[in-house]
C-alpha cells in the first residue's frame, strides 16, 4: 500500500464478514487470512526437529530463524535475543525466577500500579520468595499518568518493571525517562510492550529496555509470547532447563519443542503489517479515528472516559451514568457492537483509580476500525442517556 486504505485492510479479515463492530482488540486482534493460511500450511509440512539434513528439518530451522528475524524487526531487537514462549505471562514468570537467583534481603524491585498483572505478579512473587522488597509506583487516578519513578528508586533497586502502554486506560508513560532513571540507579528495566506493540512502532533500544515482552496475538498473530533482549545480556542468565536441551542463547530460555506452525504465523503477521504500511501507518490511522471518537464522546455528558493521559493508545475505559458495565455491554451487543466490561487483568490499576475490581467498559480501536463503526458506537451510547 502507498497510502493506508482501511477498506483494503478489512478485506483481509474473514471475521469481519459477520458485520459486528469490533472494539475488543485490546484483548486480542482479529487474524488476517494470510496468517491463518501460513499456520495451516506449516502444519501440513510435517516439521518435527530443527536441522539441516532432511527437508522437514530444514523447514523447521528456516521457520524458527525467520520468526526470530520477523519479531526482531517488529521490536527493534537482535534476532539472536528473541525468545518464544507460551505467553508473555509465562515468559515473565520464567525471567523473574531467573533474575531472582541473584536477589535477596535488602534488594528492591519496582512495579507500577498502572500495569497489567502479567508485569506485576511475576516480579512480586519472585521478590517475596527471596526476601527482596517490592516498591510500588502509583499513578494519578484522574489523568492516569504515571508518577515520577525517582520517588521509588534507591541504590538497592535491582529491576524496574513498567508498561509501554496501559491496557486499561491507554496511557503511554515516558518509558525512556523511566529507563534512564532506573539505569542511573543501577537497575535493569523490563518493559511490558504487549499493548504498545499493537498500536505503535516499538524499538527496544529507543525505549531503553533491557528486556521487552509482547504478544503476537495482539497484532494479527497467533497465541504465544515473545521476550526480546540483548543476546549478551541473555548469556549472563541461567534459567532452569533440561540437561540435554541446548544451552545456546536464545534456545536455553525455550522449554520444549517450539510451535513451528505458530512461528510461521508470527512471520506472516509481521509481513502483513509491512504490507499495509507498517506500524507508523497503523498508528496514524488509529489516531485519526480516536480523535473522532473522543470528540463525539465529549458531547455525551452521561458518558465518562477514565483518564486523560498526554500520550495514549486508542483504548478508552468508559462509564455510563446510571448504568452498570454489564448493562452497557449487553446494550451494545444488542446493536452488533462488541465492547467488553471488566478490569482486564489490570486489577491494581482499576483499584488504584477507584473503580474496584469491576473496571469499566473498554473500547479499543484497531487497524481495521472505521469512522462508521465509531459512529455506530456513539449512537448506541447516546441512546443510554
């Protein structure tokens, strides 16, 4: 594509044929035909173990190497530092356990209340098991802007875990500034880019991250997780592994045989993103649709948007006066609009913002969202006045 054409983009998604207006993208994007076909084709190849002798071995090797290269390009990393796992959460638990081998009483770990629990609980659990201290970084409950990380850093800080973007409010905190402050204190930085990588260009080095995790199923791919880091840093870490499995990096972090068919899907997902103009084009499209939505919601006094961050992804958490979240969700579903209700594993964020465990109705725009769908949503919300 020379220019972003949302109609052409939508033609690649078979699921859109049902006519539903999908605002549930933050929970997982739809999958384009090219990705589904890549997965199906790979499953028919009979791949088993990687190697260079037979055709199935070579295909398994090429599929794995190709997926590492694709993900490295998507997040600005070295392919030799790309690790695949069952999910972002599983990879983060594994990483936290590995890093905690060198922690103990007196050491400190920083987590934020803005994050998805997948970037909180692994670090809290690992720290508690070795007697390290957990320090919490809050955020403004009104704006959903992250507090100053300098208030929780000390000379004993070993790691700072921070989100690239809030999956609940859309907040994009100043990750680079957080990383610089953390590094000045001698700490490592883990960035949860699951929500960010679906909406904006991501670069490991530019963010200042030592470790970065994301989930391809948020950006058109299959269900698995990715960890990216400098391979030299990974060389210094020694995770639990089976004795006969490879001790090479990144393989030492991957437990069992990789799902080759899903790796083929990852490569196809990144190729699809490139074919529509890349993440910069996607971000520009979503920003335009988001501006339309925010303007329209501002004219509905009975609808509240939680948070007003300076930088955000196209993800909003809504409340409608006099209605429960479930009532709103059911009403929208009756209009052919999919917008779920909840706290979406961002439990600390929901509680800190005064929303309890219930959260709100989350409206997430995607690369295939149109102005017409936004207008349908606004009309349906207006009817709840």
